């Protein structure tokens, strides 16, 4: 078995295959599938993943692997299989699928070093190589007598480890520890010999006579108000010794989470968890849809099912949709399972993510809580996978590989013979339809755990407010309710269905709307910096004083953004203390936690934000939820817009009255008669489901059909139109009769970053050969893709139709 099959790090369709390389003698005993290697490829050396090892190759002259980057595989055998499946399902390159599964650190430039961890006797050759040192450059191995097998054994025994130095930055975090270098009686003798003026040294030595154990240098300096130079003076005298110890960058201090114990389940919760527990005991794969109103205790069901899995010695993956949800979820999970939880999401630094990933990889934890990509956690004994708020579109990745976390979860669930639980107050129509058909098992929690009713929802028609002469963005009723809450020392959540300061800038004289010169979309006005910004390509320009077309000074911004709402609130209700939570205020690391903590500490009366505050938040003092511009999503060119509106309104309503105080909700809209708004105000999911399913059947949309979106983009408009037409012609000849092809049409945003965009949509019920056909079509244009910068993107399950 001396030949490795390698997927190389070149994302091009002609190279999307395995390449055979000869395994040099020194790597033969230790190379395993799932490890990363560097291999010669043309004139350069590149990284690749070993996906198989075999004894023979159909090629005669094979190049040798240059180096092995890992001592233990970074991808398990299951993840290697999953990568293949994912690449085929989403029509992406294998390398892109594998890169999606590992931390960012592994994708950077790397140097390596070998670190000695213990004083244990190593093999003769290794001892000779270390020659009294603790850290060696990895390259020294090349010219030494040390075999890779010896090194691997030392790593497995915990005596040595390999460090990756990423762009010469050490990815492990080290802290300096100080401890006595001599016995306490020798330190006491040294104390007597110190000169009278060495007071700081005396204080330090005296401390170690009393406390002869190791302590972190920074803590020591703080505790004794001493300095590094004083410590160094005693190290130079061989009285103290310093060592560097690796610590995990733990983004969450586990000790700060008060431990919780399982709560007594309500009869509904008990009924919901029983079949899940049975599937865990029998190691059976089933998909459960947990349809529970907001506040019905879905999280407690998750926690107790996971406890069951941990007791069996297995592992659990929990996905949450947003970074903003993670702090509260983390609190619940760390509170129950302590340091047995790793957290993976995009707000962590690369180093923190790498450390959390290593804790999973080293089997130091049994539970992972994270956003979408946590579904690839390198567990090998999964007992349950939970997707909370399963309706969220953030579970769908919008660039390659364009996977949906739910599909990956179900694929892994089948592999591990374990249950997958999808939880939501407003499940997607697709999931609910599957539950109705018996493909998923449905469990319903229709009551809140505190037995309180769902908050009253009042829909306010903003057209009537205009007739009354109220030109503010707050209805009279909402303003009165906000004032009453503040007087009663209660809190308010206000959600705006928008981002940025205002939607667009328009001249009232000639009607000019300022658009991005590179993208076919209006620029957004950001008041703080007085700039117009494109939210697609980042282009910005100053806000004009006069209209560039007709020179009129009647150029104004239109629409409502969170900044503008904040200003209006401050004018209308000056005493209100407001925390604004949107894309701009949460850019900094840890900003979500900080703002939510301030609100929980009652440092503000109103939490004002965009969609990110609609879900998962739980504050006992919130009694009023206000929704401004409830209908802004209804007018988007997206067949799911009614469903998204219903989900958002139901979710945000659930933020009120979750504890002792009763809650109420005010929804402001210009289309109060729309069924999604009307039924959300009554929390009538079933009526909404029936109505929306009738619409979907009539217009042939999922779940009655499957969709594929093909988008073509290029800097030459004619080229884009011609290519899209050719694709449509080929499809029409090959697909079945009842399959519908729509297009070619310009994409809803017809130009982004100076590239024109056209699309075609395929609606089909059964096309078993469609993936192969689309692959062939892409291969037909391979030359143009390579030479002319043509881009063809295929989304086999589109959620973003823009």
C-alpha cells in the first residue's frame, strides 16, 4: 500500500479528481486517509487531502509526496465520504467541500514545529534530535535519522506534539508560568542572603516559600504588584524557573455560568421527548419535527435528550441560526454541561475556532453548539443532531459548497444511526409537509411552559394613521404603550424589518435615484459618515447636496433605517434609553453579548434592532414588542416572502411576556389584510400552512416541485445573454415534458461589481439525471470559464432568488 490518492488544492473543474502519488518510505507507516500533504503539482508544491491509499496505480511514473502536514487525520473517514456526497449534491469541487469542513487555520500558509511536552524518555533518535531543546523547527526531521513512525508514536503517547505556525503566527496560545526552582528551605536561606534594599525580590521569594506551587506570570505580577524584571532577577539566580504552557483560548469562561439541573417536564414535553429517547436507546435514525410555540420549552427537551446521549457515551451537535442567538444558547448549554461543550461560530477569532475545533478533534468534549458549519464537527460517535429554529434561511450556505445544514444533518444522522431533531415555532412548509406525510415524526408543544397565554397581538393600519395626520413612524397606540412601559419600569423590543439608515436617496424634482455605478441597485445612505454605500460591492460616495442630474437642492433620503428610528424615538420620547442592535453596531467581536447583557441588566428601556433580535432572546422584563414596517418583506421578488413574514412576526411576538409579566405586541403595517400578517397575529400556523400550500400548488413552487437556479455572469452583457440562451436551449431538449424552464431573464439585481447577471430557473418534479446534465453543460463552457472569466453558478436548492 504505497500509493496515495490525493485531492489537490486547485479549484478548477479539469483538476476535480484524485491524483496518484508515491508514498516515500519514511511516511508509509503513518500516512492515513484524511491527512493533509504537500505534493509537487506542475512546477509548484501545493496542499492536498489524502482520500485513499492503494497498492497499485494505472500510471507508471508517479511523483512522490513531498511532506505530510498532519500527524493525525484532520478529516475522519466519515467526513471524507460526506465531502464526496456534498460535492456531488451541490455540484462543487471536492477540494471546496473538504475546505468547508476544517478551520480557517488549515487553509493558511503553514510552517511547523515539534514541541516536547513531557520529560519522559523518547526514542534514541528523537532524544538526539531534541538535544536538550523543547522546540524544534519541523524541517530538521528531513536530514535526521528519526522515522515518522517514531514521531507518530511519541505524539500518540502525549510526549511530543506538532504545532502549525500560520504565517509565522503560533496558532497555539502559550502563557508563562513561574514556579520555585528550589526546595522551600533553600528559598528561606536565599531570603536571608538578600541585600536589605531588595524589597521586591524579598516579597516575591517570601510568596513562593508560602505558596510553592506554579502560578501564571501575569497573575503573579498583578497579585504582588511586582514586575517582570524582578522575576527575571530571581530566575537569573536560579531561584525561580519559568515555563511556557499551552492554554486553550476559551471564548467563554465556563466558571461564569451558574450550573443548572434538569427541570420537570410538562406532559407535552414528556410526550415529545419519549420517542426521541427511544431512538437514542435503540440507535435508530429518525427525523423529528418539534413544532413548539415560542416559550414552550423546546430547549429543555434538547438538553434532556442530550443528557441521555452523553450517558450513553455518545456526542451531540446543536445548530443555532445566528451569532446573536449563541450567547443565550451557550449559557443554557454551558450551564447544564459545563466544559463538556465546545462552541463554533463566526464571531470567534481564528485562534479561538481552531482551539475549539481541537477540543472536539481530541475528544475532550461531547457537545458542540454552533452556527451552520458546526454540522461538520469531527465527531465519530454522534448520538443526536439538533437544529434549532430550523426554518431559518441562514442554514443554507449561499456560496460554494451551497449546502443546507439540514440535509447534511440528515445524511450524518443516517450514517451514525441517530435521531435528528428539527425545532421551530414556525417550521418551513417543506418540513411541515414532510411531517404531515409521515416522512418526519411530528411532536407538538402548543402551550408555554409557564402556562401563560401567548401575548395579545394588535395590528395597526398605518394608512389610517396618515389620514389622522400622524406622519411619524410610530402609531399613536405604540407611542402610548412605550411611554406606559417606561413608567412601569418594563422593557420594550422594537423590530425594524430593514438595515442601514434609509433605503435610498431620491431627487424630489426629477425623480433621480442615486445608484451604484458598478451594481444595478440603489445606494444606501449612512448618516453617521454622511456617505452613500453599496451593500453589494462596498462602493461609497459622499451624499450630494444638489441633484447631479437637475441640480435641484431637493435631494432627500427615503425609507426607514434603525438609525433613523433611533433619532425619531429620541425626539418623541426623550426619556427613553435605547440600545440599537444592527449590522453596524455589532461588527466588533463580542458586541452581541455586550449589548444583550446591557439590556438584561436593565441599562436600557428599549432594544431596537433588525431581524437579528426577533429570535431566541429571552428577557423576563420585556412586556411590549413593536414591529415597524411589518410588510417590507412582502414586496420582494421571492415566492417565500409571505412565509418569511409570517415566521418573523410569530418569532418576534414570542419575545414578549415570557415570564411572570403579561406581554403584548403591536404590529404596524400598510397591508393589514395580507393573510401572513393576519394569521401571524392569531398565531394560527395551521391556517397559514393550508393557505400558503394552496398558493404554492397553484403557482408550482416548493414543496410541490424542486427548483434549480442557474446564474450566468460576465462583464460583457451580450456574452451573458447568449450563454444563458444556450443553456436554456440544451435543457429544453433534455428535460422531461412536465419540467418548466423559466428564462433567460436578467437577475433581480442585474449587475453587481460591473458584472452583468442573467438567470434561468428549472422547476421539476422528477429529473433523476439533472445533476449529470448540468455538469455536462458546465463542462461545455469550461474553456470560456477558464479563459474569459465567465462564471456559471448553480444552486440546487435556492433560498436567495436575488
